[in-house]
C-alpha cells in the first residue's frame, strides 16, 4: 500500500507519530468493511464542531445562541468539509472500492467524510492543541466569511412550521439505492395538511434539504 504519506503530511504540515492512524483515516468502508475511517469520522466531526464553536464564541461574544448555531451549521456541514478536503487534494489519497486494482471517481460525500476522519486521526495522534490550530488554519477563509449568516432550506421550513402549526415538518426516508460508494437517498417532507414533497441526494441530509427547498417554493407560489 503506497499512499505517499509524506506528501500528505507536508500538505497538512503535520508529521504523524502513528502512521496507522493516518492510513485508517483514508480508508472507506467499501475498501475495507472492518478497518475503515468511520469511527475516526465520528470523532473528527465532534472535534471540528467543538473547535469551530469555541472560535465563534471568541469572535461573536455578543451574538445570540440561535445565530451562533446557524453560523456553526454553515461552517461544519458536508459542503464545507468537501471544500476543505479539495484544498488539501485529499481525494488523491483516499482508498475506496476496487481502487486496489484501478482508480475510480470518488463521491463528494466520501471526500468530506474523509476530511472529518483526518481531523479525528490528528486529534488522536497529536492532541487537541495541534488539531485546533490545524482546523482554524484550513477553515480560516470560511470563518472570516461567517459574518453573513446563510439560513438553509431545512431551517427555514422548520421555523415556518413551528410558527404556523406549532410542530415540526415530517421527514420520511422513501428509498436508499445505488452502490455503497455512490448511494442515492430519496426523502419526502410534508407539513400539516400539505402534500408530500420529495427530494433526492447523495446523503439523507442533502435529500432533506432538496425536499425542503421544493416545499418552500410551493409555499411561495401559494
């Protein structure tokens, strides 16, 4: 297995004490169902949330909790992790499916998940301070732009539903198809007395967002 770890370590400016952690962070479950990066992704997601939350409190000390929560959501989602991963060319190092035999196209979600797994690996290998510095450095441009708060469709729909009906929108997973490395999720959403609006995406969250967007557009046309 030649992952050119030195090249990746130079890219992230971190020298691992335990290379096995770095390798594990790059292994997708389609490549190895037992020894893969899922647990590191789980850990990295929490560490990322902690670091960004702490930074937001530092730079927006007078902001309300609800606004901070929305800023956090805009900074630690899969899209941001994907953007950061691409800036590191992380997709060149990920092991997936039958890449033992030939290179294959890697889905965006897998790339973003590997970014979180890498953060988890850095945390276990280097500790919190090094991980915090790494995150703040590669997320700097996104944090600097967080003064503008983007409210996603799912949040908008939730706020509308709570205000008008005093309950939350109802989401339902309708279908999960496609190969493990390229899944397609179909999710439906409805409000009280509304019809079901269906969205498709590469993750359940993505499908929920698209379904919520369709329902909101319908409300605008009423």
